[in-house]
C-alpha cells in the first residue's frame, strides 16, 4: 500500500504570500533498493489513469561505464508502480 501525501508550502515575496501545494508518494521500504538506483539520474515520468487504477512509469536511460553516450542494449530501464 502506498500513501499519497499533500504538502502546503508558503513563501513570502515582496509583501505577498504565495501558497504552493505539492503531492508526493511515500514509497515502502521494500522498494528502497530499486529507488536507490535512480538517485542522481534523469528520470522520465509517465502517468496513465484508468477507472480504478493509476499507473506511474519511471524510465531512466542506463548507460555503460566509460562511455556515457552508449545505452545498454539500446533500451530504457522501466520501473512501474501500480496504485489501486
């Protein structure tokens, strides 16, 4: 089970106060190893909503050591989180 959280940020600028809402997912600790692989990399996020589920797909380009321009097997790595 994954919880969706909301955070409200308030910033003051030139005597006005601005309010921002941010939504985020708490990732269970059993996925820490998968998420740690994404740290410091460019990640593309795709979201797809159907009637009863939300599919969040994280894609990161895997690169070989020594030559960052070559992608392993010319494919993207894909991690999927399904929230029902």
